[in-house]
C-alpha cells in the first residue's frame, strides 16, 4: 500500500514539474510578461460590481468593465489573471526610429469639437497611460501631440501609431507654413496673425493656445530639422530671396495692420509704412539673402548704381530695362525726318528707392511711363525748331540743353539724371546726297587748279617720257620672241610624250586581251572535264541502284512463296488433307462470290428436297475432292523434301 502511494506522489511531482505553467495559469491566474513585451488585457466578463458593461460609444474600459482594458501589463509576473476571465495578448514595444516621429490616432475618447480636425493634447505619459488619457478628457481621432525617437509601451487597443519623417529644410531654402487647424483668418487678411512660443510650429498645441489661425502663416522656417505634425502643418520649401550687390530690395507687404504714412504731406503718390505693416516699407533691404514669404510679401530689386538706358535699335544693357527702347525718329523744321540714338544715365538713391516703387510699382514702369516719353518728346520738339544742317552743327549745345531739361523733370520723380548723350545722327539719304555733291564740287574745283599746274610741268617731260616708253616696247618685243620659242619647244616635247604614252597603252591592252582569252579557254576545258566526270558517276550510281533493287525484289518474292508453302504444309498437318481441301475450296468460292446453287430450282414434286438436290450435293463433293488432290500435288512439287 505504501509503494502505491509513493508511486502516485512521484507521478504527481513529475506532472507538476512538466505542466507547472499550465497549472499556475489555470489555478492561480499567473501571467508572465517578457521584458520586451507588454500585455494587452481583454476582460471577458465581470463577476462583481455595478459597472459590468461599457458606456455607449466607448470601446476601452477604465473602471474594470468587460472589454478591452486601458491598463496594460508591463514586463513582470502577475497573479489572479484567471484564464476563464482574462485574455492576454503579448505585443512588442512601439519603436520610433531615428529621424522619425510617431503620429498618434486615438480610437476612443471624447468627440473633437466642431470646426477642429485635431484632438488637443492631455497628460498621458506620451500616450503610455491609456487610463490617464481617457480620464483627462482625451479626444478620439488624430492627435496634435506625437512621440519622438524611442521605445514606448503603447496600448494598441486604444492608439494607432503612424511613423512619419522629420521635416528637413535645406540650405538657402525657407519653409512656408500652412496650418490645417486653428482659428479662422481675420477678415481682410490673407494670412494668420503672428504667434510666438510654439518652437517653430513643433508645439502645435501651444500654437492653438496662442490663438493661431488656420491657413497661410506669416512666419517662415529656416534651414534645419524639425519635429512637425504633418496632420496639422504643411511645409513648402522655397529659395531665399536674394538682393544682389548694387541693388536694394524694396519690400511690399500684403499682410499686417494698415500703417500710417511716414513720408509726410509732400509725397502724395502712395503710402510708405514702417516695417511689419501692410504696404511699401520705408526701410529697403541691402544686398544679401532674406527669408521672405513670397505669398505675403514681394521684393522689388532697385539698382543703386548708375544705369545707362539706350534709345538705339542695336544696343541694350544687361539689366534689360531698355530692351523695349528704340532709335528716336524726329522731323526737322524743313520737313526732313531723321534718326538719332540717345543714351540716358540715371541714378536712384537707396533712400529714394521706396518712393520710386510706391509711385511706379517697378523700375520697368519708371522707364516706360517717365523716361521714354520725356526723352522722346524733348528731342522731337527740339528738332522741329531747327533744320537738319543746323541740328548737326549744334549737336553739343543741344546735348547740354537736353541734360538740363531732363534733370529737372526726373528730380520730380526722385530719380537723379546723371547725363544725357546724343549718339549717332542719321539724316535722310536725299539730303546727305545733296550735301555730299556740294562738297565734292568744291573739292573738284581745287583739284582742277592743281591739275592745270601739273599739266604745265608735264609738257616738259613728254619727250623724255616718249623715249622711255619706246625703250620699254623694244625690251617687251625681245622678251615676246624668246617666250614664243620656248612655247614651241614645249609643244614638241608634249607631242612626243603623248605618242609614247599611246603606244604603251595599245601594247598593254593587246597583252591583257591575250591573257583573258587563255584564261577563258582553260576555264572552259576544266568545266567540260568536270561535267563528263559527273555524268559518269551518275550513270554508275543508277546502274548499281537498279541491280540492287532487282535482287531485293527477287529475294522478297522467294521469301513470300517459301513462307506460304510452309504455312500450307502446317495447315494440312493440322486439319488433314481432305478437310484442308474443302476449307480452301469454300474460301475461294466465298472470295469470288461464285453461285454454286442456282437461285431457282425446278423439281418434280414442287419441294426443295429431291433427287436434283442429291445430285448437286454429290457433284459438289466430287469437285471439292478433285480440287484438294490438285492442291496437294502443287504443294509437294514446291517442297519435294516435305
């Protein structure tokens, strides 16, 4: 009896060792959560207490109700988690890699207020305490808060984590910001108000607390890496605004409060305001790079160096402000039209640049609205008071007068006129021909007088000149004779060379013809020999084929006859001579469709059985016996040994 008891105790101990986890789980509710996991708890039912089910609209239990539990199990050992009451799901920690952020979506909580798209942040230990999140009024939906690089114990029954990239603004670029949530933009504005203390929009809750507006933002973000909730903020990257050397940048702002004009009563062509207000800013930007929002501000670059503007068809400066200017066409008092090129040098002081932009909007407008009509009209009016010749001869005085006149005009527009230069003047062709002919006539008169004096001197030299000319003719004739002799010798040599060349060509052609004929004869002979040899080989092959075909056919016939005879011999042995003979006769009658008995028999007694039938039967037996005897003789003749 003691041995049996000891045996059962041993079995019980072995069973306990092998199945201790199962026993502890079932009977003691033990749960072990590994160090790299968390336990998500689902409560199947409630035994005691009033709150047995979740309120309407809720999916996460915070007070012990049945369902998904807000509280998770951290790594460790737990008791009392009975298998019939609790279901434990082991899940890994939520890992946010380097350079990423985790955007959070809550599946339970209060409703987001109407007009908002993101749920506000509540204290919940970076979403690791689901109970605190729900008890503190956390809202369902996309959250303004997010989690950064690291490992987190996230209850995935409640939260869904979306991994997103950090926002990187590259060098020489700016980030233009658009908020997707917040207060509406004030009426009359195109962007939200300026808000501080949100750490470059990385603290979106602070942005909302400060009354930030949804839509375009006046602030921009500089180069760097940022933790931005892309559900609430969108970033557009654009190059920084560059003001080159030799320019100033006049800023036109489309946002801000309406500022007070700072130019006083003397300037009545637009409001110029202080920095940060809506309008043209009084202080221009010097050369450099600036982080300007292209949607809320505009920068007009104004050159502060001397500018040369050309009224000439074939010339334009690199600044392209004079690309639409052309040569000025004027008409003189005597009715002649003519063209002249003009160059105007101007300078815009840096302090006056905002006034120029406030008045005209751009430097192109200054050229087209002031300089082009002013200079063109001045020279047209000036040409009408003078004829062409006088205009040409008084060019210096007219240039000085134009400089003084244009300077007075441009001073009224806050632009300095440095100098006015008259370039090429092109009178009409008909007038130029008249002036040229007149000048030529005057020069010809002087030439004639000089030539007359020269003729008198030439008369004394005619005799010596004639003698010298005759001597030249004699020398030229002697040289001609020698040239003719050399030409004749060259002709003879050329003829001899041509004859020799022709002879060599004829001999070469004859030799080539002979060689071609010999080659053709050899080729014909070779082809004939090859053809004869081919014919001989074909005839021999055909004869060999016919001989072998005849022998094969004879051997075939002999083999067939021999096998037939042997078959007959075997059949006679098996069936007997008489039976085999009758069998073959019957077979031949069947193959030939021979009628042995007539279709109609006429008998004496009108029946089918009588003496005639008997006679026919005997005749048939006799014929069969005769046929059998004949066949056996033929077989013996073919096979005498058998």
